[in-house]
């Protein structure tokens, strides 16, 4: 469903970042201390748990590991965090030298350090690989589902929005892919999603006011959800980023 088309072409579906740099006659030797291993088919699924966060506080973590190598993570830090922070990125299975004698799930999003998880009978256990390898048994995400057909609830998400030729796209920070995009009130969204949501026309006006003309990138932080909408080409459905409101403009990716 996602494809790696150029973002500059403003593809109607997904796109990726810049092309690889051209090869040279004498390429430098690169040593990767964390070697990637073949993808294990039973890694994908929906995981949930709580991590300790200071005195008497916890961070609620929801993690969707998808079979197309992407993931969505949604984190709510304490009771005062009414709108969870979201990120979308890519995952892979790796082996860490000096770490557990098993493969680890590595996820990378934004400019943050990579997160690593060890698979156990309890679920995914967070592994701290900074300054040594420490398995955090009190930070476990339980696997609640193998199949992922969920809508992703509202969350804060940073990324780049573009609009041209009636096509709206959104590329989350840390993701190689671009999602088709719409206002939160578009296409018969669930009744609860309509509350305090902008529609597509509102989104277009805000974009043009900010950048002046179509085809220019607009870096923003939004309140959004992920759900299915009509396919941009042909029949069927595609997953959309539904933007309910723009929280802040001019927010660069980490």
C-alpha cells in the first residue's frame, strides 16, 4: 500500500526521501557495529504497557509494529499529558554485540536515540544499550494482537505537509513514507473524531496562508489520527493521516 515515490513529485500515495548518493570509484569502508538480521515474521503486532517515569508516575506506551517495516508509537507521559505524543518510523531486527544472545527489535524515530526491545514470553522488554547493555524488566510491552487493523487514536505528530493539484500529503518526521492526508472532518469520520476538527478546506487555507503557493513544504506539529479513507487511485481504501488541528507551525524535524 505504501510506495517509495519521490516527495518532490508530490505523489498521491506514499513517497520516500532523497535518492542515494552516487557511488564513487573508491568507496569508503563502513563498519556497522549493529548488524541487521533477516526480518522475523512474528514480530509484527500491537503491544501495550507502562514504563516507570519518575516518582509515582508512569508512561503509557502503545506500539504498532507493522509487517511493511513501519511502526507507530504513541506515548502518554503521566495523567497531565492529555494528548499523547506520537511518532512513526521504521523498525528492523538486529544483533547487538555484547548484548543478549538473541535478536532485538530496533526502532528509530525523529532525532532520538534508537530504542531496542528483546522478545520474551512476557512481550517486548526494553533494552538500554547506551553505556552498556541493561535489560529493563520493569519496562515491558505486552503483545495484545497479532493482526493490526486498528485505527490510531489522536496524538501529537510532527511532519511535513504538502498540497498541490488537489492532493494532500503528510510525511511524519522520522518516516521514509508519505501518507495521503485529509481534514479530520472529511469523508465521514467517526462522530467522536468530528469534535473540534478542521476540514479539508480549513487545512488548505492554513497551508496557503503559511507558504503562499502549492507544492511548498510546510513543517508543522498536528493533532491527528490514522484511519482508512477512499483510495486515491482506483477502488478500495488507503490509510490516511486525518489532521484535526495544527498545533504549531515551523517545527523542523529533529
